C-alpha cells in the first residue's frame, strides 16, 4: 500500500479509508464548526493545478453527484447520513454520549486509564494457548498504572517532519524506546518499537528541493513510558528524570520498503522532535482531557542525527 499507484488494489487500502471517514465523521459530530479551511493547493493533483484556491465548494472530480455532470463537493458530503449511512459512535447520539463512546474505545491507549488486572489476566489466559499453538500473534495486555492522584500528568510525543520526496520512494520512520535488534529486517516486529510513520509515494518520484512537500507525523510515547515505569525503569512524576530517560532510550531509524536502512543524516529535511504537555485527566467518562501548551524538548534530540536542535525551527 505504500506505492500510491497500486494502493487501491490492496484490501487494506479500503479499510484504511473507511477508518479515516469514520474518524472524520466522529470529529465533525464533536466539532461541527471545524471543517475544510480555504487554502491554496501547494502541489496540485490530477484535476487541480498547483496554487489553486480550494474550499468546501471545490468540485471533487471525478466523483459525479448526479447524471447531469455535477460533482460532489466537501460541502455536499459533510454529513455522512445524507449519503445513507452512519457509524455506531455517532448515530442518534448527543455530544456527551459520543465522548463516552470515544473514551470507551480509545482512552486506554493513551496510557492514562488503568487496565483492570482481572481483565488483563482473563485476556492473557484466553490468548496464551492460541499463541503457543501458533494460531495468534496477539501480545498479552499489560496493566497500565493510573495517573497521579491529582489527575495531572505529562503527555510525551514524538513529532516527525520530513520531505515527502526525500528518498524518491516510499520509506518508514521507526521510533524505538530502549534497545533494539540491529537487523533492520526485524524492526517492524521489534518489541521496543513504539510506532512507525510511513511515507507513501508514487512509484516514480523525483526529488525537487524547490517544490518539496513537507509532511508531518506524530507518535505518542506516554503509554510506552508508563509500561517502562511499571517495570521500575523510571518515575514519570520526575520530569527531569523522564527527560534523561528519553535522551538515553529514544531512538529512530529509517528503512526503505525492502527493509534496507538509510542513514538518518542522509534523509533530506528529516527532523525528529520530542514535545510534552501538561494534561488534566478527564473527570468523567463523557469528558475529554484538557491539554496545556505543547513544549519542544530540544535537549532530548539536540546534536543527534536528524534530531531537532536548539537552533532549528520547531
């Protein structure tokens, strides 16, 4: 799926886009006044020339909305129910109910909400025989500790910035927390892999430094840090110690689609940064956490290959 020309032939392509549609529908239900902002299209597409001003009324060619030659627009598809379908998290629900549904699905993945130990043990007991028999690749759940009693905690994230045409082909940026196998062919299944950011490209792509599109990504670190905290490796309530731990243990590596490593300092415009924010945990299951300002932690990445330095633009 990493090659745009052939992505549509991969079944996961359709699952991916359905998920994007679902997440956008949830976002729209929660934030109805946030949608397409007018802007200039920087690189163009098959139907839009570079520099064209686009907005909610820009025709979404080649998708016809009727037999008279009209095209769908973003304004015309803002409400998925007008298209004859919906999603269980939003259908007939208030904003409070939608937030509760989102929290039920995703709050635990942030590393803030505790996983009950009886649920953990039940899950592990169920999957252990399957893993032993080679019928499942599931990893047993690990209980994640609660945030401090005050409800305040620090959220840690990795920010990624790179030129889309940096390697003139698709490539992957792997983020690790802790030691990892030096063989790049196993990095995708490395136990200390926190996440991978994929850069997808056309099959043929030539780098143009004057017109490169800078793409960004973000990989949360908090859950992985809480797992390490539970193992006694650090104390997240001590921010200085947490920064020292990240400086020693946070790593990033780049590979092409054939699992060949590319030196970090040979990837044009690649910058890896760590940001942190103070967060007030949600007080109820139908509320979201309240985030403070994200602050760049230059000292974690400064001086490292492709790491954001103190003199770099954040």
